[in-house]
C-alpha cells in the first residue's frame, strides 16, 4: 500500500527537527579586551559617544574601564555644556555662557586609542566660545558701568533717601560690571584692569549711599517738620470736620515717616550712635503727640474765626536754618466786609519766655487776644500787643506763654490800604534780641 506523499514529508521534517534538536549551539567566541576597546573607539570616532560608553563598560580590567568611562562621560558633559553656552550667546546672555563654559570643566587625558579623536570638535568650539563670550561680556560690562556712572552722578547731586537709592543702583551696577569684567578676563586679560576700576567705583558708590542714608536720618526731624507745617489748599472755608480730617492725615504721614525712620535705623544700626537715634526719635514723636492737642483745641475753641496753618507753632518745630525761630503759620484774606478773625496755638513750654509775633505784608492794624469774640460779637477786653515793641509790620506778644490760655491766640486783622492782605505767625525764642 502506497503512503500519502504529505505524510512522508511530515515524517521527514520531524526526523530532521529531532536531529537538529540534538545538536548544542556553539557560543560566540569571547571578545578580547583589546577588541572591546577598539570597538568603543570606533564608535567614539563616529561621534556615537553614548554607544562607545556602553561598549567600554564591558572592559574587564577595572582601571582601564574607569579611564575610558570617565573620559566618555566628561567628553559628553563638555559637549552638552558647549551646546548650552552657544544657546546662551544667541540669546544675548554672555554671562550665562561664560559660567557654563567655566563649569564645563576640563577634559581628562584621553586614553591612547582615542587621544587624537575629537568627533564633535569640542576643543576648537570651546576656544571659539570662550573668545566670543569674553568679547560679549566685556561689551555688556562696559554698558552696565556706563549706566552705573550716570546713577552715581545723579546720586552725587541728590540728597537723602532719593540720593541713597540712586547710589545703591550705582553700586549694584559697578558690582555687576566688576563681576563681568573679571569673568571676561579669563579670555581677555586686559579686562582684569577694568574689573579693578569697577570694583573701586562700587566701593565709592557704597560709601556715598551710606553717607546719604546718614544724612537722611539726621534730617528726619526737619523733614517731618515740613510735613507738620503743611497746609490745606484753602483754609478760608474749612469746617471743623475737614480740619480734623486734615490733622489726622498729617498725623498719619508723620507716623509713616517715623516707621520708615525706625526701619532704616534697624537695617543700618551702625550709621548713627544710640544717643543721636534717641534724640531724633524723641523729636519726631514729639511732633506726633501734638496732634492730640490740636484736636482738643478744634473741639473746644469757639467763636474763633479761621485757622492759621499750621494751627500749632513753636520752637519744637524750628526753621531748618534758624533754630531761634519756629516755622511760620500763614494766613491770607480780604477786609471787604470789615476786620477778619483768625486763631492758632503757640506751643510754648511753661516758664519759658518766648514771644509770638504776627508779621503782615503791609502796614495795617493787628490786635492779638487770649480769647475769641464773645457770644454777642464783642471783642475781648485787652489787646496783648504792646505797641512800644512793634517793629515795622511785626506785632509781638512778649512772653506769650504766660499771657495766652493754653497757648491759643486770636488775632483781628483790620483794614489797610488795600482789601487783600497776608501774614505769618511765628514763635521766637526772643523777638527783642532779634530786633536789636
């Protein structure tokens, strides 16, 4: 009986498969250390750094393996750093580029099989990048220094905190220029000299900043005095509510100034000695404390007319260039409808013989009283001005502290050659001594 051809084929295939399964496959011959090194070197020369590193990881001798792997890793790191530095330069960030180049480090000595290979040209690229970064850094440092020079010039012609802020900007600019010149000097040695000059300028700007800050602290009472002596745009028709609001606003400004003073003293404790700080602090707080007195007077004094501005004056708040004289309170109006009445407060310590003086813009009569108009519109009993001591258009009340009630004064401005008038009220330590 003849077998089916397909069955014969299956049987033959099965027998062949059995024969093959009985044969043990031969393992590939092991590569020598030299072959592994050469294979990795070939990959490295083609620029396949990661593949070369993987190949060299099979080097059996630890010392050789470490040498090749360290070199491959360092080469890849420098290549990546160059790419980042090139990007920073295209983005006009030369300082970042220089930092990347510096941080990339140096390549370790190349193993013999790859000592002449530089597939990604990191060495010439590094040299070119360094030169470009040095030039760009120098140019940027020069621009930064020029701007700082402008700030420094402005600071030297300014005063106080405004000048100190400009000097701080100048110092920061010079410091940045110094840092960039110094970084550029790695590739451009001549930049080292410019770095030294920028550092000297930074020290000068910092000294100026500290001097201006000190000046600002020392002038603090005078600046607060100006705030204290400020006046509303018009006091002609200001009512009690608006007057109290204005006083509260001024008090808030002085409180803010005191807070700023304390912050500066705390931040720079070596600018002033403790005794000076305490004296300045006491002067400023003395101004703030007087607002309670103003509020009480506004609520208490009746039939008083219009308020002079500032309402309270005294040697506690002297003129910056004249410690014998207070900052003035001013007033102005017209006598179309007859004499006008004004009021204010002369803050004179008890037992101190200081003088209140009203000085007018023209020769017209002025009377000064310790009380306002009575309920029936009558004048007070006595005028406190002694005409014997009158000087020109100045009308003095000598030893005013002893003659006024709580320092409150009322003045009557009479008619003159014109209806319009203006005047100031001032407290002197001694008006008579000033007029001799």
